[in-house]
C-alpha cells in the first residue's frame, strides 16, 4: 500500500485521519506561509486556501516522491476578506466581534501530491452565520477556551463550545473542521492507497 503523509502537524487533521482508520505520517511542511500570503495579497480566499494547500503538499512530496502527500489549508471568508488564525486572545476577541451576527464562509482546500507534483485538488465550502451573542457570553467563552481560540481561523471550534456561537451551519462537517474527508477518501481509494 502507498505511504501516506500528512503535510501538517494540525492536531485536528491528524485526529480526523486517525479516526478514519488511515495509517500515515505527519510532517511539518517547509512553507513560509506569511511570505506566501503576502505575495498573494489581493487574491480571493479560495485561491489563497488552494495555493497554500498545494505549496504544503509539494514541499513534503519533494522529500518523499513515492508517497501520497496530503496538504490542506483553511481560510475564513467574510465579504471577500480572508481571515487568519488570531495571534492573541485580544485579536480573537476583535475577530469574533467582527463576525458576530454575520455570515461567513470556510474555504477548505486539499491538494494531494505524488512524485513531487500536484495530483489532485478539492475545495470544500461551508456557510456559517454567527448569532448576536452578548459581550458577557464572549468574555466567558474566551476565558474558558483561552489559547485554544488561537488554533483555528475563526477563533472557534465547532466540535466544542464554539458551536454556541452560531445560528446557522450549512456544509460538510469535515470541511468545517479543516479537512474535507469524504472527497479525500474517494481520491485515495481511486489510487489504491486505502482499501476499496
């Protein structure tokens, strides 16, 4: 069976692949995300997510050309503006205040690379609408999650307390968590990398 490598050290992505029964190795890609994002200033959020996923996959695939390398990236898109993971609790608070009562999209891209080149690509999309939560709720939420709010582009984890921030969630659950798993498994089956 073909070796699988996840070009990410994201605990959420590792957990999703493990729970799906996949054997894989996780490696940190050698991609300067900040520099790449700066070079893509003005790009739409879908292009940004897709470009980052591809760069991560190819970075690791060059070191392991016989493996299928899975790269992924997620961008929060609100009115065409891309949001990054907040870097501080205060930044997370400001971001959640901006998203409060508004709709946004999670653009989640996957790229699988093989022999050092992109072999497959998928872009998943989910629509979410935050409710008009109170300032008190936001303070309690940030106190409870602390640094955990810095680990996702929206400052929330839908699989935990973050679900209480929303009125509407439309789209694939795995896409929201950062890895559109069903299309990925379909591709891996087509390559004989997982049992069919």
